[in-house]
C-alpha cells in the first residue's frame, strides 16, 4: 500500500467530524451571541439602535460574500488549507472584538468574523472527500444542523454572559474555542486530494460581492429608511445591476467563479430556491420569539421575561435540531434527503401556523419552538446533502457556498419583513400582538411555498444523471488538467501524517 494511502487511513472519520463540528460551532455561536447584548453595546459604546444594528448587518454582508468565495478557493487550492486560514481569520476578528472600545472597531471586527461563513462549505467538501460513502449524508446533515444549534445556543449563552460577565466576554470565551478548532484542524484534518482546475476569477468575485452586499444593506436599512425610500430603491437597483453584470461575466468566462451551467441544473436551482424560502420563513424566529417573550405583561400578550429567560424559549428548538442532526444519516438512508426536506419545511410551516393561532401562554411558545427545531433539523440536513448530491466533487465548495448565501439572503428578507410588521403595529410605544401574528402568518406563507418548491427537487437517481452531464460539460469547457496527482497526494499525506 502506498505511504500516502496508509497515512490517510490513520485519521479516523469520527475525529475529523468532531473537529469540523467544533469549527462550525465556533462560528455559529458568534453569529447570534451578540443579539441579546445589543442594548449593552448601545449603552456602553454611546451609540444609537441604528448604530448597533450594523453589528448584525456587517456580519451578514461579510458572511454572504465570504462564504461562496472561500468555498471556491477551497475547491481550487485545498479545503484543509483554506479551513485553517478561515479559522485563523475568525480568531483574529474575535480577538479584535474582545479588545474593542469603539463602535467602528467592533463593526470592523464583526465584518472580519463574518468571512468565516466559508467554514461550512469547506466542511461539507472535506466530509465528502474523506468519509466513507455511507457516512457522508449523516456527517453533512450534522454539520448543517450545527448552524441552527449554534445560533440557538449562542442566544442563551450570549444573554447569560452579557448579564453576568459583560459583553467583552462574548468574544473572549469563543476565542478559546476558535483557537482550539484552528489547531485541531491543522493537526488532524488531512488535505483533500480532490481539486478543481483553474483559478479564481477576481473580477467576477468583485461584481458578485458588490451586488450581494448592496442588496443586503438595502434590506437591512429598511427599518430605518422604509421600503419605498429613494435610498432603499437606489441600493436595490445598484445591487441588481451589479448582480446581472456578474452573471453575464460568468457566462462568458472560460474559468468562472460560479459555473452558471451548474446553477442551471435542476437539482441545484431547486435546492437553492428552497434554501431561500426556508431562510425567509424561519430566521425571524431567533429575534421574534425572544422579543415576544420580553414584552411586559401589561401589553396583554407578553410574558415579561428577562433577556436570559426569553432566550431559553429557543432551547427546545436547539435540542430538537441536535437530535435530528445526529440522526440525519439514518433519515436520509431510510427516507431520502428530498423527503426529509419536504417534511422539514412542512413541520416548520405548522410551527409558525400554530404560533399565529396559539400564543397566549409560555407553553405555546415552547411547543412552537420544539416543532420548529424538528422542521429545521430535517430541512437543514437535507439541504446540505441535496446540494452535494447534485454536483461533482470538484464543485462541492462553491455549490454549498452559494446555497448558504441563498439561505442568508432569504433570512435577511424575512427578518426585515418581520421587523417592519412589528414596527408598524404599536400602541403606547409598545408593539401590539397584531405585528407578531402577521409575522407568524408571513413565515407560514413562505414555508408553504417552500414545501411546494421542495416538490420540484429531483429524486436521487435524476440528480445523479444531471451531475454526470454537468461533469462532462465542465471537462469540455475547461480542457486544462487539474494539479498533478503527485502534488495533490503529497499535500494529503502531509495533512494525514500530522494527525497520525
């Protein structure tokens, strides 16, 4: 047996999965831990509610841009290498946030942190390249669920840390986890032998970045400017123009950043559509549920809960996602990822429908959160597997990255629509129940459409045939060979030997 193969076999898949999960968790927690501490940021940094809002907007924009680009870089230059550097960037941004004493510095730190959204497409790619075929679905399902699990845990931990230790510790504690994940990635994860030919089209990357960023900023600012404001419309228009130009450049490029042939495959565009609608339907829950619980009882519907207690209402959701994440492999094997996506989006729709009809007691919210966790746990795991099944292994990173971007765009839209509905229904300076009910109905509508769009996702045998055609088309389009086999295997032996 060649030395390279022997070295690669000495890294157990369970260890690789544990390290990848730790990396994903470190990012997911940071994505949401700041939300319950926003009032503390506002008071400590002497800024406005609009100012602290950029701590979320900056992170969101950076994550959307960085996720797809880093996924593509991993396909070309090596997933393990890019994962180490991405975690190092996350650690740098977290350290910068921990020592920040001004809003501008903290926003800059959050922008740096957001780049690490590329952890997930890199992790999916590594799982596909390294794990036995019968473990890929379960591993990707678990890591997909970690994004939701970590976000839910981050809300609870963020509220507790902010109340008892202060907001700087929201970053010092995750920094330790991030540094540990960086070291373990370097030490134990082997470099993948699967590479994509070509180079990064940086002109296309700039066009895509500007297009996505301006659209997201326009959406984020609607709570301040309004949906019909000239500035909102202008930013939307700029984003659409840049995005359209980006697509034209990609179509004509011999080495595109995002292969538009891939994006036209039914298994890809249907899964991306489902990701967008799922994001639009469920992301608002992370803000709406705690906000609902914190409103005073004199409103007639609020629970009067503290920030810590209100975040606990999301624990059933995080727990359900954790259980479904660990069972993702068995669910995919028994029922198929397409069926899991349909069932997950349907249960999520039932969750918000139930919340719209029944919200008078705390247990109603706990039931809705538990149902939501079941639905998201199934749907998130299915999305990751469906997108991986639809493309060749050389395009796993970029395809997974774009799917994550679509989910983020949908989440931004749904979250701002919820904020608009709540802000538009107030009495005596406090939100009324109508705004929340309308938000739940809106989320239900998005998710019902998501169920219908999920029916368009091809079954596994059809997706496999489409993937083969895409692979053939890519070879005809880019005749230049990939990196020499010796170079690639030398890299993989290096990574595996570290973990021996």
